[in-house]
C-alpha cells in the first residue's frame, strides 16, 4: 500500500531539514545548532514543528486538478547572545534549501516559500527565546 501524499510531503520536508539544511548550517562561519526530529531534551539541537493543512485552490488549480497544501515550519531558537542571529540564519538557510529543491525530491510539483516571520522574545533574558515561522505552499498533481 502506498503512502498518502501528506505523509510523503512531511517525509520529504523532514529529509530536507535534517539533510540539506543541516549541511548548509555546517558551512556557516559560526556554530549553529542543527535541526533534528525526536531529539532528547537538552542535546543542543533545534526541533522543528511541522503543520500541514490543505489550502484553498485557485480556479486554475481546480481545472488542472492540482492539490494545494500549506506547510508551516516552526522553530524555537534558544535564547542566548546569538539567538537573533541564529533565527535569521535558519530562515535564510531553509529558504535556500527549498529554492534548490523546489520539487521536494519529486514528491511535489512545486514548493514555494510564502512567508518568514521572526518573533523575538517578549522580555529579553527571560529564557523564552526566538521563534521562526516559515510558511510554504506546496502543489501536487
């Protein structure tokens, strides 16, 4: 039995984040914690939270029978002297990785980043940290 397309999209994004994104983070001139799923607490990694929802389709997408999905990737960047720098680095690296692999390894027809949001801590030095919210629109035939 084949996987549902939603499972394939989530698997492709997980592979992209733990593969190419971590590769690009390793090439940075400064140390940035890698992205990992299901990592034990306190390991020195950032764990992305993925939320996949089906989007409203445009008239063109309905005619050619394309399904549209919105994927939100949320990262909680630990507070520290370089929390803001790291948050912006995650956004830039994820943007580059999606642009390089806009078909998610053949799973989707197209994946496009539609938004990046950086949320600083409400109160500095309270242990809250930065939040990075990245939104992708994924179309699948």
